[in-house]
């Protein structure tokens, strides 16, 4: 595994900030659909800019894992499971305090925990935002086989593999969404695991065949601005896009559930393109910082916890008047979610490390007793 690059670690930190931004802005986008309201436009800007976060995390995973052996990859999966287990009590407490659907009576604790496990596996309700962890675990399961395939490919074949993955997982789905047609069923190809495999392979390609071309910050920003503009056009009932569409009369005013189906999907081609360009830029940065590396090391655990933190600090619309503007409100919420999630992640990691040390100590003590008895 290559030495951690501070530029990439900075990318990891920024992407986690964007994860907090996605959920913070989505809440307000779902409350109102007046696209001419400056509040909606600001939330749309934040949300559209933040959509590269998930794909970027998987690119980084592919970049650092593509040459690892199965033992090391499954070790990463074990760490992720340990993190999830350590955070499970917090999810349990949040679930029973929110709607009482999960039994909280101590004598029925096993039934309650089993209910929580089933809800997690279904990735719905209170545990929806852990879907990333579920799909990442599946990716770790197939990663050793992906690595075998990747190492057997030459550069040209590698490019063809990426082109095929992008075609079926992103390009066709993106064109269909933008035109409002459905000439090929891409539900299977645009699933989360397929997307993660695509981003993993792209990250692996940039590790194995690095580009020497200079990368700047402007291209990903321009792509994300384009995405924001597309979102506005699709959501506006007075949109000029209706005159550009090959399907005259195509409905361009959507509820929020349809809004997230256009530029917002993580498999959207422009979202993937922006994620790749952003990664190339941060990888090209020649900086060294222990502080950045240590903060970035907290982001996997913080990712598991962030949905709980955002729910805890959510500000109901009837309390927004306490703030002098919507922009300060959004900035405060995103910043709080980011900082509190990292602090909670540091505490959870400390607990996991302590439990691991305790378990190793017990094993050593047991071995000492066994050896003493044998003597």
C-alpha cells in the first residue's frame, strides 16, 4: 500500500465536508420547491456541488487498495465492521428515541437488536444513510477478484474496461434521464455496487497508469456549475429547456423525489467526471501535513456517524427566523455536522483501539497461563 499522500487526504476531508453538505441541503430542498426562491437556489448549488463526494471516496479506495492482497482487503472490511459495531448502540438509541419502533425494554434486548439488524440490512428508515457502508463491504468482498482482473490487463484493455463500465453504469442512464426517455433498462447497471466497482476501477487505473499532465482546480468546478444549472433547468416550470428538448411538452417541474433523479445520482456522468478531475487535482498537490493526515483518518468512522449528527442538529423551518439569513444557517449546520462528526469519530476510534488492546492483552495472558501449565 503506498504511503498516504497529504493531497489525497485533503481531498478525503473535503469530500466528507461535502457529504455533510448533501444531507444538510437535501433537507431544505425537500421542504420547498419554489426554484426561484434564493433559499432553494442556494441549497441546489450546495447539493449539486457536493454530489461528487461518494464517488470520490470510492476512487480513493480503489487507488490505495488495487495492489493489496485479499488478507489486507478483508482486514479493512473487519475494521469497517468493528466501527459499525461500535456505533450500533448510538443508532439503536436514536431509533428508539425517534419513533419507538424498535423495542427498548431491557428483557427483550435481543429481539430489539435483531430488529435493528434487519432494518440495517434493508437499508431503509432510520438506517438509510448507512447504505454506503453496506455497499462498501460488498465492494471489499469482490475487490480481490477485481485486483486479479486489473493486474492481468494492459493499458489499452484497462481503458476499454472503464469505457464499458461508464457506458452501462453512467452514460446511458444519464442520457435517458436528461431526455426523459427509457430505451434501455439500466436499473441493474446503475445500482450502487455497479457504481462502486466503476469508481474503484477508475481509481485503480490512476494508480497503475498515472498521468503526467498538470491538473488544475478549475475543470471540476466548471463541471459542477454545469450540474447546478442543469438541475435548475429541469426543476423550473418556466425553463427554456422545454424548447430544447426533442420531446416537446416534456414535464420539467418535479417533486423532490424526481429532482434527485437527474443530476443528483452519483452515477451521473458529469458527477463522475467532476470526481475524477478533483481527485487528479488533489493528487498533484505536493504538500506534507501530519494534521491533515490525522483528520483524514477519522473520516471513515465519521461517515458512519454523520447521519445521526445531522439529525441531532437539524433545525426545523419554524425556528429559522432565529438566524438572520439562510446562508449563515446552512453554513452553521454543515460546519457543526462536520466538526461534531469528526469529534465523535475520534472518540469511537479511541474506544475501538482500547477494546482491541484489551482483547490482545487477554489473549497474551491466556497464552502465558497455558504455557505455564504445560511447563
